[in-house]
C-alpha cells in the first residue's frame, strides 16, 4: 500500500479552501426545480463511475489517488458504505472488490478489544478520522459523497462477520438472524444502529458535499419500512440543532416503481438498474430528485452503461452512478483490467465518455427544462429517443440504437450489434417557428458537428451516421 502523511482535516481545509467554502450550505434540492440539485451555488447533476463502495472501510485503499481520477474526468460523485456492512473476497464474483478488505485491513466504526471482538460502546477514532478526511478530500475536488449508512445482508456469511452480530461483540447485541437486523425486532440492535447514525451525523455536520442514504437495496432480506423511517428521522432529528442540514436518500427498487406514501424526510429517491428510466416519469409529481444509483452487472462493455446514463438524465433524472471495477486497493487510479467473472465494467475509456455526458448536460439551463416527448414527431428506424427541453428555447435530444447481444444465459452482454449501426437516421422534430443553432455530439468520442436549422412545426433532419448513439443540442437564436 502506498502511504502518505495525513494532515488533520481542519488544517487541510484551512490551507486549501476559502472561508466561504468551508461553511457553505450542503448540497440541496434546487428551490426553483426540486428535480435537480443545487451545489455551491450552481444547478447540478451528479455523474460518476466509481469504486465498489469500500473507500473508507478498506484501510488499504488510497482514496486520494481515486478521487483525483474522478476529478480528472469531471465526475462529481462517489458512493461509499459506512463500514457497518462489508463483504468477503469472492462476493458477487468481483475481483479486487474494495468492499471486501483483506484480514487486518477492515477499518470498523467500533473499537476492537484485545480478544478480537468489538465493543459497541466505544468508537474507533481511526475510522472517524478516515471518514472525515475522505469527505474533506472529496470536497477539495468538488466531489459529492453519498454515504450509505446500512446495507441489507444478502447472505448469512455477510451477517456472520458484522460487528453488530452477537458473536462478534462483547455487548451481547445482535441475537437475531440477518433478516431481522434492519427491523425493530431487537431493541439493542436498533439502539446501536441509531447511536452510530447520530455519531456519524455529528462528525460530518460541517461537510457541504454530502448526503446520506438510509440502506442499500432494502427490498432484499426483510428490511422494514418503519425501521428505514426511524433511521431517516434520526438523521433529521440529530441535525435539528445544526446550522446546516443534509439531504437524505432512500433506495426504492431495482428497475422502476411508483412511490406511494413517501417518507417526508427523504429528498432523493434511488433506483438501481433503472433502464428504461420509467421511474423518473412515474414519480415526477413528487418534485424530488430521482437517481439511477447503481448499475454495473451487464458485462464489461462501455456502451450499455453510457447509454443508460444518457437515457436517464435526458428523461429528467439527476444522478447516475456506475460501478467501476477498475478501481481496486492495488489500482486506485482505475487502471485494473476488468474481465469475467467480474459482472460489470469500467475503466478510463468509460469515464471519458461520462465526462462527455456531464459536459453536455451542464451546457443547458436544466432548472427550466423537463422531459418533452412531444418535441419528437417521429423517429424513423429502430432508435430510442429521449428529449429535455425548454420549449421554444433549447433542446437536448439523445438517440440510441436498441439491439444488444445476449449471452448464453439470455441476459444482455453490454455489447451492441445493431444491423443499422453506421447508418444515418431521419428525425422529425416538432419545433416552434424560429432559427436554431446547435451541434451533433458523439457520446462515445465527444466529437462535435455544427448544425443549423429553421423551425416551423414539423422539421425533418437527417442525422450523421452513428454506431450506437448520438446527441443533438439545439438553441433558438432569434429570441432570448
């Protein structure tokens, strides 16, 4: 492991950040359009291709190098697990899994006794120093941290190694099975969980680049709704006396779902593997952020993750987070080759492609835009279209071909072999009369081609030839 001198977080911030930034308001919902975020005075969407959530709890992971790689590609989000949950080598067939630290490298929130068990009445100072330094290091680079407080236990062996399991602590806490951990079944477990939440919230109260997620994938293994609401309320109550408060996220479903009876303490609703991005339209009336919070189980090809990102953001979503398995505790610069059996992809090429997306989206007045299917009168050919618009002002249009190769298990491989690849397509737009200037953008390479047109109702244009996807930016020039 590469070693570095850790300066205290307060010293580091004082040296590198102006006073206003150190006490800035945390990332929040935009007051003019709650579907988007406001961060350091600017409307913001969050886009990333980040490590598999072990940056803090894995003591051998050099997060300074990792965060520098995200910053290099203008990626502005990292999702990390708090450390209550961890995995073991081989979990989910992930090679170099950062969430599965080797023996001795696990940095736990609770202190360990001489006998090797954890004492839930004592905190591990090293953990909280590392957590705060991670958040502050991300802050220096303009990267937002989504801190996941808890995670469902998918297998008994994952509950078997958790500090909250009675066999692993000296306090006699955790005499339940893995499907009762995230319920109100055992008061002692709940008390320990909420004490941890309050401690984390207190330690990170001055961080502006942060929001909390209650629990990862609670729709597995018996996570209870009343328990999730209690955790969210505990975060909110713990911050009542603080000058600044942080957003709270809740993971809703794999795919899409209509949210009923939303928790009033929750401002970000997370979906995993959300393609097609139906969750955005289904929950648009909540006027809250809808996030594509995880993908990365569709093979090693870049195209599937790139197209999912573009489709989701141009459907009106505000967050896209890809699992990038090229980050390991040996290659924090994201240079590790990714190959089967690891279930997903990642790498510098994909991060460059997502950088193109972030630059494209940031070029629009997003707060005044929304999904606008009516702007597309027709699309000739087997092409999917997503459109955001400020009608009569500016349009963000994304085209993607749909034919994906299937593996022997019948699932998508992430590789596209569309017979129309490399050809042009005809796009018929429905535009108010006027003059428009714009450009075609290749989402894979970032190459731009200028395009001008005059609108008067139905306007048909021929696209450049494209392989997998193509974007169009249009802005009206004859009115302000």
